[in-house]
């Protein structure tokens, strides 16, 4: 779950300095953003 977003379908993983936000549907993993952790998510402030 992504704390800044109230959508329980969104998930996140961290890889090095990057945050990968994604959604899983029936047979698909949809990557929504690959975001550097030093920057805030747009719209989350």
C-alpha cells in the first residue's frame, strides 16, 4: 500500500534509491511510476 494515496489497490517496492509504485490486475502488473526517493511524490504534499 502507498501511504500518500488512499487507493488500497496500489502497492510499492523499493529498489536502491527508487520507489516503484504499481497495481496488480487479473493477469497484469501495471507499473505506474519509478520515482527517486529524494523527491516527494507529486500531489502528496
